[in-house]
C-alpha cells in the first residue's frame, strides 16, 4: 500500500508539470468545441476538438462511446441534436478507457437518458468508485461514480436494433481498455471500422519493475498483437489527435465515406506505440 501511495504521489507531481492531469494544466483542446460530423455509415463524432465522443445510431436507440470532461454534456447534446438525433434516445453507454477525461460526464448522461452503462470487467470497478481504484491515477475520486449495469467481454457482440458492435479488449492503457469493431456498407463497398483505444503509455507508468498493475506489460503486448492483426479500413480513437482528425476533416466538409479511410495510418500508429513500449521495456532493464 505504501508503495502504491508513493507511486501515485510521484505520478501526480509529474503530471502537474507536464500538463496531463485532471487537476491542473489540462489541454485547452479538450474543451474546445468542434462540430458534430458523420464519420462513416451510422458512426458519428460528437465530442470536442480533441476528446472523442462517438454516437452509433440505430433503429431502436443509440450507443454513446465516451464523454469528455465533467461539463461536456451541453456540447455533446448540441452535437447530437445538430445531426438530427435525440439525445434521450441514447440507450447504451460505453467507454474506451476509465480515465477521467473520457468518463467524467457518464453519470450525468446516464441520469438524463436512463441509458445503461456497459463496461469491461477490469474498468468497471474504476467507474463504480469514480477513479479511486485506478492503479495509475487513483487514490482519490476524479469523476462522478457511475453504476455499471452490464459487464462486457472480449469478442462479445453488442446488439441494439440494427446496431452490431463487437467488443475487442485492448488493455494496457488501463486494465480494462476496450475497442469496438463494426462493419459498414456504403455505395456498394464494405468497410471494416475500428473505434480503437490506442495503447499509449502515460508518463510515470511502470511496466516491469514495480509495475503499475500486475501483468501490464503482457497486456500491452497482447493489445499490439490484436491490433496489428485487424483488417481496418476506417479507424478513430479516444483523441482526435491520435487518428489525425484535423488532417482528415475540416468543419463544414461534405460527407464522404472515404474521408477516414486510412488502413496504413492505423498500422503505422500501432507500430509507433509498440516501439515506444519496447523502448520503455529496455529502459526498465528488460
């Protein structure tokens, strides 16, 4: 316990300097408004300039993946409604990683819409206690706790009306990080789409010596293996900056299913992160 507390204090101190913490110095692009837009098919982006929130629309209600910060509900609602959908028709809430910058408004949206919160086994406890049990940033409540209604698992198919979404557990960034896979048909072409949680390593995270959580190094390795094996046409991720949102799309741009087609970019992003992972392993003496 003392080791965990010392690590948490050290990480918090580091993040206060680097500007990556929930307490101080957050990226201004996390709260900067950005227009809601169609990614492809029934997948829409409804988040901020850099914090991704995705709406998957269906005949019997919608799925919302992630939120932004605690006060992001009006912005998310406005983006959803600007695209012609009812905010209250959200039936299922998902998240990609149980960190405060992607979860802070989940409880409020659940209360407004009555949607169910579905989460992976290893991220669910962090959602339930508002981040307190997060092995990296925990020791305090960093967002409003939310009740989890259903545990989802690797390979599970989520179905809501005509929505079909496959869960891909991609841990490492958090112990329960998850991605979601779907298929879209448009204009006579089928597209494989990934809402991909990328395996980034936060400052201060330890993989081998005094690891942030047991098995974290193996989790990262398995995530890289899974992601490199995917056949991906279109991909998005938890931050717009990770998938080149603003290189691919400008506000007001006409919709085209080809806008976010980027299979080579996905593989390159995964390989860059894997190289960073391997470098950290070397730095820790493995």
